[in-house]
C-alpha cells in the first residue's frame, strides 16, 4: 500500500499542515532543517500525532516516526 508524502518547503507550510486532516497517514518531508522549528517542535509534533501523521523528515535530523507502525 502506498503512503502519501507531503512536502513542506517552508516553515509556514508545515504550520498549515497542522491545520488539516489531509495529512492523516502521511509522511511529511521538510525541505529545511529542524533547527528552524526547535522552539515550536513540541507543538507541531503533538498536533501531527493527534492528526495521525506517520513520520516527519528534516534535512539535519532525518526521519522521526510520529505514529507508531502497526504490525
């Protein structure tokens, strides 16, 4: 089964994605570094966890799973 991959090219795009359920089950690929969002990271990750985002990727951090995989 294929998964959605959503691209966040800017921090504003990432914030916009926290406001929609479209990203449920998706992997989010950020085209910027984690250090750009460190002050808001907990807010963003908690919102994505509630929505059901699978993972998020940052250039300097790599992939972080948000919703654990089901076996």
